[in-house]
């Protein structure tokens, strides 16, 4: 597949959107629940040997640790795909329901997401996923460079968005994507070619809800063809979705 052929989704995205049909759904009832236990704060991740609460308390705002340590991301954001850390476990189907239904786990998942947003120079402004830039003393420009200069962070974002979708927090994904789109369109930030490629081919497809995925994709397409997506448009669209449950029909309302 050509990297410019957006008609055919990457293989991992096609598997994600169809909920991994090649994975047996009934063969895992007796499998270990490492991700579930880790998020219950009962199992230490490896190789760092930390509980999730320890990661949140020790590593929040530690940019060096979050940038150069490549083992933790699979533990914080498990998905139904194998990763590079052989000491981590892919998310098993029976764990998904257990984790989705546990309020304690969901609170920790949101904390993990907020920690990564802080690392990337962003912050959550609403429970529905509206984002803004980090406030001083955080320097959002220096933190944006994690995404602009270290392309492994593009892969991390794909994993984060897939994980949020798997564990019932998919409504956060659009807020991230539209924040990045606004920065690109109105401010010229987060606008490198590798980042745009990751966003257009991978990130924008990490939404299983067809209407929402299509809406975000149309917004991106309009910006790529020269349209302007302002902060006001972003906040208006997110506000309409919060009050009605759906983005407005007109992408640039």
C-alpha cells in the first residue's frame, strides 16, 4: 500500500475498527488478567517493577522518564495487539469488560491520559475531552517538540487512542484530534509532515463510532485542502456534542 493511499486503512487500523475478528473471543476466560490487576494497583509492571499509582506519583511531569523509557506505555495503555515490551501483556477480551465497569480503573486510566497530555504540552479542560495548552510553568512549545522530533511518540498516540476506545473512553479521542487540528490550522503548531501522516492515516481512524470518525476525518480533510479550523470552531463543536451527544452536521459550524 502506498503511504499516500488513504482509501485503504493500515492493517492494524482495519483490525481495530472491526474489533480484531481474528482473535478468538471465547478462549481467554482462564487467561491471566495482568492488565486488569495492574490497573487495580495490585500488580507491578515490568521491567520497572512499579505499581500504577507509583508511576503516576513519581513520573508525572518527568519528561526524561516519559520520553526515553519505552517499557511503560504498553502497561498504561494496553490494547489487543502485541507490543515491543516482552514483559507486558496485550489486552485480552475478558479484561475489557472488567476494566470498563470498574470506576477505580477508569479514574486511573484518565490519570494516565492526563499524564501523557502533560508530557505533550496539553491539558484537559472538560470531562468530554476538550483540551488546551499547558499552563506555565510548563512550556507547551518545548513539550510539543516531543511529538515533532521524536516520531515514536506518534506510535504512542495511536496506542493511547486505541486503548481509550477499548476501555469505554472513546469520547476523549475527538477532543485530542481536534485540538491538534486547531493548532495546525490556526497557529502552525504540531504541523510536521510525519505528524500529519500519523494523524491522517492512523489517529483519525482510532474512533469506532462511524459518525464521529467521519466527522473528524471531514474536518481534517477541509483543513488539508486549505480551510481554517479556529479555536472558536473547536470549542463550539465540542460544546454542541456535549449538549446534544453529536457533533453538528456542518463540520465548520
